[in-house]
């Protein structure tokens, strides 16, 4: 599958795997040389996870931080080797505080897979 063959259904299926908390399914979407830039962290890109093992750990960390995490109302678009998913993140932290905020994932594709997932979320106080 080339990057040009990635479509809305591909991103919809990827989003579904996030909402099922299905790490094995998520990793099937990821390129061998993948990177994930999380919404928060010490660096200008947030916290970066580089390589399959690190990306897998970064994805799992999202569910450890927000065990009930859900990404709802997803809207996707694909333009060549790039794509975007806009959604509403819902999650409850271990301290009981809830987060609900709009967010986007900006994707770079290669060889029919996600090479880079760069996540951005509105900085809204937890309730």
C-alpha cells in the first residue's frame, strides 16, 4: 500500500483501535521507523517516542494516564502523504480529574503506514 492509498477509512480504523485500547491493532498501522510526539512533555514537540518499541510504550502510557480514554467525534482528511484527525478527547486521570478537550493528530505516511503521529490538544484545565 502506498501513502497515496491511505484514506479516511484507514484513519477511521486507526481511531477505532485507540478507542478499543487495542495496542496490537494500533501497531499494525505504524511504519517500522515510526515516531509519536505526545501532547505533553519537556520538549518543543512534547515528549517524543522514536521507534516501534518506544511508540508502543508511548501509546500504552496514554491509557495508563487515562484508563478510560476515548477520542470521539472524529473527522479525518488525507492529502497525499499527510493526514489529520480532529476529535474530542475524554479521559479521567488517576486523581479523578476529567479532561475533555478538542485535539488533532497530524500524520505523515510512508509505504501505506503511519510514519509520524504528532498529537496536539487544547490546554483546558481538568475538571
